[in-house]
């Protein structure tokens, strides 16, 4: 798990309707076959979107190869009552910005990038109060 819900593994939960996950590349086709039975699926550049008519939850499976390294370092954390594999804290922010800055979508603008930057910076600062990070490592 990456994104805003992954941050909830490190701080008090903030509810989000967006769930971003990374699946091993060799499992994506199998996931798609299973997901199509219960979800509306839509492939877009570097992701697979899943939506259930029974829920407001929006699931996005990141297929960009840059996220595969997150799987190796993921750790089990409790997120809203569920034990889940979550990206290491040092991967959450770069993962978010890497995705935004490499998008070819013309609608991404500097103001949006700064809004997201300050949102994530505030989350990381909160995390640092709970888990001090050695900056010299």
C-alpha cells in the first residue's frame, strides 16, 4: 500500500476514499481476471483503476515499474484495523511526487504540485514526531 492511506500506518488515520496499491508485475494479469468479477476496471497509463458499485472506495493499482522496489521494503503495519503491507515511510513521499512529476497530463500544474507537497510535508512532519528519523543516515 502506498499513498495517503499508507501514511495512516504512521499517524492517526485520516479517512480517504482513495486506495493506492502496488502489485508484483507478474501478478497483475491474475489480479485483473479476479477483479473483473466484482469491479469495474479501467486501464490507464501506469495504473489500473478498480471501482465497485457497492462502495465509494476508489482503488488504483500502480503499474509503473518504479513502484516495484517498494514491495521489497514494505512492512506490515496496522491501518484502520487491518494488518497490511505498507510502503516504507521513506518511499511514501518520493513515490507520490515521482508519480506526479512524471505524468504527461497537461492538467498538472505548479500550484497543484505545491499543494500536494505541503500536504505531504505536513504528514511527514507529523510522522517525525512519532518516529524521529536520523537525518544523518
